[in-house]
């Protein structure tokens, strides 16, 4: 794995400090009204301050600097914090939709709330309470993200709103693809792009650029898309590899989590396309609620044996190369080009 670029760590530090400051103030404000309101604020703080790569703030930052923005400007830092809160909203909701037990090595918010409900002997069903709390906590993070972008221009807000629509469209396609057992490569790559790729790289670059130079949007955005779209696809496809083969101690998620959940990934689509009848029968076990650890291992082996994993790895490399090459023609600052090349290498080869 390539190590995280120093600039990524610098952006992460600025954004983390802003999130800590912002959420601490909100916690103080609402606990004065009702002490029980510490819980939803603490859940947001627990998630956003417990890790995360801060890739969306980093791409937003280099879109901002690439378009001529300065270092350390408040609107840039606030936009980065807004991306982290928007991402937190998606994760809270995603964990409910996937019925996930863990996130970043900790219990998910709906599991924490359900456990408290059961321990306290409260009325009603613990599961419904836990899921309700997680949905509301996610909604709260969603509103806070908007609040941090209050100073953004109408052009920037148009991009922000489109980003959020695309994310929801992608999430819907993802859950639909899971239950309908989609194994089509074109459909799975569309899901990959809309549920994660666009809102992780392309749109953060767009937002950063128009925050710095809204008058240059028509000039800048096509070039940033030429980099952001293929790299965003590579990002999510790398996630798919980790979701099928990742080490729980490293990823913080169960081994073979995407296989257990029946995720409609380009990795699974490639393996299915190349599978023999016998191999296809094994792949049909993906998403089976009665899967065992041995079943997961068998599916992983079929994905390797069909060449699906090797094919996807080559595709990730090709997408990354396309993204990097596109920067040659991009009308952005030299320092932004250098950092975006380094980020592309990190995104494509990361293991967490």
C-alpha cells in the first residue's frame, strides 16, 4: 500500500480540528436544554473523530487550490468539514440499510442505541429504537453539513445539491441491485459511480474549484471530471476488493462483508461473467443469510479462479492512469497537479 500523502494528513488535521470545535459547541448548546441530547451529538463525534481518510476534504481542497484559492481559507476548511458530516450521514444510514454490526472497528450507531434500549428496559422494540436513532443522527449530520456551507455561492450550492441527489440515487440503485441480485457489469459499474465515486472525488473537486473561482466553472469542471470520474470509479472498485477480501483488523468491517450483504459489485459481475456452471453455483451463494466462513472462503476462491479479481485490478490500474494523464491538459495550478497525482496513487493502492 502507498502511504498517505503528507498533504492529506495536513488537510485531515485542519478538518478534524474544525469538526471537533463545531460539534463540541453544538453539544454544549443542546445539553443545556436536555442532558439526553448528548447522545446524538456524541454519536456524530464518535464517528467523524474516530478515523476516516478525509479524502473528500482533500479533493475539495486541491480543487480549491487548483483554481487559485489560498491555503488555510475558512471556506475551504468548512467545506471539508461539511463533506465529512455528509459522509457521516451516509454511513449512519448505510449501516441501517445493511444491518451492519461494526464501523471503523466499533459498534454501529443503531446497535449502540438498541443495546441501550434493551439494557434500560424501555418500552417498544429495541431494534426499531436503534434504527430510528441512527436515522435521526444521520439527518442531524446532514443539516450540520449544510450549515457549514452557509457562506458558499449559489454556483457552489448547485454542485452540493447535485452531489447529494447523486448519492441518494446511487444508494437506491445499490440496495435495489442487492435484492434483485444484479450481476450485470454495466449496471454494477453505474452503481459504483453514483453511490460513491462521484461524491468522493469528482464532486469534491468541482465544489472546491467553484468556491475559489465560480466564474471559471465552465473552463475547469470538464477537466476535473476527466480526472475525477475514472479515479472515483477506481476508488469504489478498490473498496469492492476490500469488501470481498479485506482483513477485518485493518478495514474495521467483517471479512467478506460485501459477499455477506450480496452487494452488486463490478468484481462480482466480472467473476460471474467468466464463471463455469459449477463456479456460478458457488457465486449464487453471495448474500445468502446462512453463509458460513467456509462459504465466504469458497466464494473468494472462485472470484480469484475465474480471473475476476485480476481483471478488476488491471481495470483499476487503467482507470488511475487515465485520471493522471488527464491532468496534463487541466488548467489548474502546478502544486495541485502534483498533489492530485500523489492522491491518485494512494486511492488506487490503499488497503483501508
